[in-house]
């Protein structure tokens, strides 16, 4: 777990956050053990901004990965940031409710399950009805 969180912390350094000054990094581990990192990229209109989790997920999916076992998220503030609702839903497209989300707590790493962070997720099965 610490290696994945370390990768997320390293990704914070690449963030482009000139408007909020809130840098975030994420490290996503695939089922085969590959790690993809991402950082937030802010755009002046905010709605076009990319979140660190989205960047990591997009890179992994681009390379053909569809199965993931955990993600770590960190911010420059080290304030326990968790993925936002939009990122939780994006992760839920590929991961079940037991998918592990690691964040930095005040007393060290904290683990959540995606289902705990996003109960009653909109699923592919719901859309395909």
C-alpha cells in the first residue's frame, strides 16, 4: 500500500492547479500490477479541468486495462482527500464495490471500499435495461 500512496504523492508534483492551488495526485493499480499515475489539470473555466483519478484511469484504459484492484489519492495539503463523486462513478464503471481506495488520513493511510464511498452506484446493468 505504501508504494502506491508514494506514487500518488509523487504525482502531486506534476499537478497544474494555478486557480485553486490544490494539487492532487492519484496512482491506480491494475489487476496485473501495473501502476498508472495522474494529476489534476485545471483549466480556466473549471468545467474542462481533469481530476487526478480521471487522468490515471484514462491512461490505463487507453493501454487496454479494464480491471483494477486499488487506487491511492493524495493532495499537497495531505488532508485526507478522497475521490469526488464524479471520479467515484468513473471508477465504478470498471470496479465493484469492494475496490480499495487509499487516502491519507491525519494519522496515516486510510482505506475505504468504493461501495462505502459511493453507495447505490449507477451501474452498467441499470443503463442496459
